[in-house]
């Protein structure tokens, strides 16, 4: 998997829904730092 492409995809969808990273994190039960890492291609959940 290409972590950078997936991160950009997550950010695109989140922005289309006008959600903050914190709102998305709360909705799916993770931290906003996790969302940030995913969107920046630093880390993905396996």
C-alpha cells in the first residue's frame, strides 16, 4: 500500500465532509494525532 496516497485520500474525504481531524477521530474512536499521522503518510493501522 502507498501510505502517502491513502493519507491524501483520507484527507480529501474528510475535507469534503467539512470535518476536522478531531471530529473524524472522535467518530471512529482514535486520536486526532492518529488521523494526522495517517494523512501525512507516517503511519497506518494494520
